[in-house]
């Protein structure tokens, strides 16, 4: 016979353990990148929005989610009253306010 028989060699148990760890590394790395790219900036924006809503005061000029611009006339725990025109007052939820404008924007 010209071809000799081939025998399988037993793999070392240490090589199998490091191979399993190395196969998990891309998955762990993906979650770390996901945290720093998506989750952490979103938490920062939520924290800034909460601070802005807590700092609202009477007389602030604000913009709502619907694009309505008005001046705060009354503040409540969950609702805010906005003066949008002479004699026109809207009641909106506090969380509907998305931006505080600089003083004197509304004339």
C-alpha cells in the first residue's frame, strides 16, 4: 500500500477553553460599542430634559412638541398654562415642552 493510515490527534484542553473565550470577544465588544454609541448619549439627553423641565418658571418662553410658542403663565405639577396670544391660554402637559427660548423672543 502506498498510503499510510492517518491517526487523529487529541486536542489540548487549554486550546479549547481559549477558543471559546475568543469566540465570545466580538459579542462582548459589540455590546460595549453599543453602550457608548447609543445608550449613554440617550441617557444624557434624558437627564438634560428632566433638568430643563424642573427648572421651568413663570414667564419663561417655551416651544411645545407641536411647535406652539408661548409664555408660561401658570405652573402645576403636571400641567403648564401658556399664553400664546392676547386672551388665548393653552393648557399643556409639562413633558410636552421641548425647548426654552431666550427672554424676549416672543413680542
